[in-house]
């Protein structure tokens, strides 16, 4: 199914799909089977300028808008969900700096990411502070011209591979969420270490590890925004980056639909292709319908994200739209990939075919950057406030 997009966005889609099919898809199964970081994909994306398209031109980036970034993530995820977390998490880690960081901080850490010399991760969650992020315990204490951080952040995507980490920490325990501040921590800072990689159901090529901070001393200038504004920055960031998770879900679902549709046209039973059977056709139609609706929601949210970050539209409009897009697209991806496995029958349940990997990868999109239960809470609050 085609969508009317501006010429530059359509050209970007074609470029991203070409790179993904030629240089990422061939390694996707091995990346999953070996649980290894997709360095081939990183090299390919960096070479094509697709690893962090959202970074503004003044910091050496492409200056692409939110829709363009979503399209890149979607096309990479169609081939390999693990690889799509390279551009997605680069955006997640850097948006706090773009929203609230000082000019000095932006110029220090954004150009290396734009050049492809560094990755940037986001460290918000803790073992007992996931959906209840305000319950975090990681502390940051001011010591003259330095901040000293102690704590453990869990479920951190691309941890160990990234050079930079946006870290949320409590600077005033008496103020609750208003006592949380945001910082940029570097992998090379003293006292930074990483836990063992998690053994996951899907996205196995993207390492998920704890980031452990032990008396980690960083310059005072690495605070993002004013002290006590970290939680506000974190929530604003997620409003923008939930769109990228929706885009990832779209790509996974599109990959599964494309493969299943091709398979049923080739697979013959009772003397004819199984695609001739109405029951199969109805399944495909439902899959495509859900995907089309999810794509419209996601692209709409991407447009609102761009308008919000440039000050053309209130952030409140984005909050509902991004939660709706992430929730609907990830639910659709889980349904579509499960149906794709069903359409392949016994073959779909084996690792010889990619749809079982896509089904496993799809599950995480319903969980991270806020579970879909939390998304429904966010949407309901937006509807009921005032």
C-alpha cells in the first residue's frame, strides 16, 4: 500500500529501504541467533547518514524532521528490529539535550553522534522505578564544580555500546518528581560500569544492560537544564520518542505482512495457491487494514512532534497523539506478526523463516517507553483533564 508523501520523504524512504535490504536484512537472522550488536547495520546507516537524521544542521546533523526520522526507523525495522534501535535510541538519548541542554552541552556531545562516532542512550528506568519513574533512587550530589552520581539504571538499550547516556537522578529527595535532574554521563567517566546483557525474547541484537554509577564524578556543566527539571524533560522526551517506537512497530509489522503475502501466493494446497482461499484473504485484509490505520496515527503524531519541537503547536496535543500511536501501532504489530506466523503454518514456527523473529521482536514495542497500559492512562488523563 502506498502513501502520499512529500517528494523528499519518499526519496528518503527509497534510500532507507535500499540500504536496509542490501546491507541490514542479510545479517538480521544471524544478529538475532547470535545476540550480537549489529555493527554491519551501524556502519551501513552511518555511511548513508541515516543513524541520527534528527540532529540539527548546526550540530553537524542532517536536520531531518520527525516524520523523516520515523520513516528511517520504519524501513530499518522492516528488515531488522534490533538495527532500528540505532537511530531510534540515538534520538531518545539526544532529545533531552535538544530540548533543555545548554548550548555548550549541545556543541560538546551532539556533533560526535551526528558524525557517527558515538551512540547516545537514555537511562531513566530502575529496578523499582519503571512505570513509576518518579520513584527512582539514583542520587546526584553537588560537590563544587562537579556532580557525583550513585545508583543503578536498568533496561538501558544499547548500554555498553553508547558513549553518552542521558541519566535521570534525584538531586533533592524532599521534592519528589520536582527533585529529579537530568545529566549527560559518558562511558569513560570514572565509576561507570555495566551489568550483564539481559537474555531477551526479542531484539536480541540490541544489548540491554544495567548502567551502574559508583561515585561517578562529572562536570557541573553536564546537567541538562535547570536543577529539578529532569522529570519534566523526561516526560517531554517520551512524548516525542514514543513516535519512534510506533514507527519501529510499523516496520516490524510491514516486514511480516510482506513476507506472509509472498508466501501464501507461492504455497500450494489442494491444487492451488493458499492465497486463493477466502479465509486467507480475510486474514491478509485485516492485517493490512490494521497496519494502514497504525501508519496514519504514527505519521500524524510525527507531524505533531515536529510542530511541538519547533513551537508551532502545544505539547498537550502531542501527548495524546504519541501515546495513541505507540499503543495502537504496537498492538497492531503484535497481532499482525502473530497472524503472519499462522499464515506460514508449521514453517512460521521455525527459525528458518523470519516471521517468528518478527513476532518476538514485536512484543517489546508494547512494553518499552511506557507499557501500553500506561499509554492508556496517559490518554485518559488528557481526555479528562480541565
